[in-house]
C-alpha cells in the first residue's frame, strides 16, 4: 500500500470546501453564501485584452518573475493606492495569491520553525505551514474586541523559533482591518527575532471606513515584510489566477526559484488581462466596490436587528463573521442551515479554534440572496 508523506497526511481539507461540496451535491436551489467570490463578471476591457493577447500569439512562457509591463503596473498601483514603495524587480507574478502565500511561507519558515497565525484566519495558512515542515501556531484574537489585532498577544508568542507571522488585513473571515500601531509593534518584534511578517493583502482594495494602506508602508522595517496581492477579489478575476509576491529583492529572487520549479510562470494571457485590469478604466472596480459597501451596510443593519445573531461590523473584504445562537459545532450548525433552510455558510471552526460556534457569511452575493439567506438564519434561530 502506498502511503503519502506525513506532511501531506497532516493537512486537512478546508471546511469551506466541505460545505461547497455538500451544496454542489444537493438536488435543489440553495442560497450560496459560503465562498468568497465576487458575483460580478470580469470587466469587459480586461476580457478583451486577454482575447487580443491570445489572438496575437502571446501564449508562450513568460519570464519566471512575470511580464515586465505587469510588474511595472503592480509597483505603480501599490504605490498610488496603498503607499507601498517597491521597485518592479521586487515582485514575482504568481498563479493567484495562494501561490504567492505558499512561496512566502516556504521562503521564511524553516523545518520545525513556527508560523504564527492570528485567528480566526484563512485555513490555507495551516496547510502551507505544514507543507513547509513548519509548525502552525494559532494566536486567538478576542471576539469582544471585534477580532482586532492584539499585538501584545502576538509578540508574547514570538520566539527565536518564529519564522514568520501572517497578518491578513482586511481579514478573511472577520472583515477586520488592523490598526497601524499594533501592526508596527508586530513587525518591530518580528524584526528583532529575525522573522518576517507576511502581509496577506488580497482584500486591500475593499476597505470601507478608512484609506487603505499596505503593511509595508506602515513600518520602519519593510525589509521584514512580504506583501501578497491578487487581482482576484478587487477585479472579479478569481479564475484568472494572477497574484504577486513583493518584498526584499534578495528574498523574492529566492522565492522565484521555487516558482520556476512548480508553475514556471503565471499564464501569459492572464498576465495581459491583469495589465489591463491595473492600468485600464477603473469605473467597473468602483461600481463593484460601491455594491459591496451597500451589501455590507445591509448585512450589518440586518444583523443588528436580529435576535440571537450578532457580528462585528466588517471594516473590509466581503465577509461577516456571525455568532448564531444555535446548538452544536460550527459545522453542525452550517449543515443544519443547509438542510433546513437551504442556506450555505462556511463553518467558523474551519478558521481555527477561535472560530468555533461562528459562521462566515460572504456578502459577495446579491442583496436579494443576502435577504433570503438572513431570513433563513433568523427563522432557524426562532425555531430552535
């Protein structure tokens, strides 16, 4: 019998995908609020740029780091929109933000070293740490504080065994946008331990209550920050799989060696689409942003009126992390809502132990679906 390696056996399937698969197998219409995917089509000018690239034969390998024009566009966009100052040669273009995160963890977490994960947090971080033969360490943030970044808690958990700390802001799953001062404290402490902060900023274009600023722009130690970004969420390009890893040139160059041996390069046609997304008309992006902001306001107002349901108001991204007064584990509650109310949510315990008893609702769906889904949740609580 063939036995997979321990590092593979130690990984678990995401509970988001467990619910996704259950929903796919259901033989009826459901309100799908479990996956973080914009319900908008990719802007037309982006699609047309990709079609032109394909028709013009731009379908071959690119350099491992990605097209120069795209790296120029990424550097310009991050400086203009988020105050992050990187040269184009400080980026490698990846197959989505997921690969960028994987490269970042592989490049900073030695065998047996720790990856600190303020939680609740995206489940892939645990998997990426294990695939690096590292040790994922959950550092819970307080629900009572809206899951704000508790710098003291994170810093206290650091040691010489710390390879990196993941900071996802805006947060998946809570929608929390971290304040500048605790970010500075965490980066400062990481630098003192010769560790890195991996800034997962794929939702940075979806900040609602303040101007978005990248973590690398907030600290005096940008050489200890690796920035991960993506076209997926802001530009409704999840299936195009274009992301990037930015940071100290020497480290990014090393990460590109791994990229070379895994996926070689991001798809050439998708890279041309990304150039159009970053440099072309931004009106479609602004329209999507306004729609997400309207949906956020609707969810926050509706939850505030519901008995037995609560959540911190999300400051960014398109998630609300619900505390629902129903018995059982998060997964049991999610399955019950699917079975009895035809509403699909992501179980909170899929985002770490700090998420137990909670449910993640994605408001990357229409207002009509959100109304129907929240009706179902409210009905379930009233009937319990």
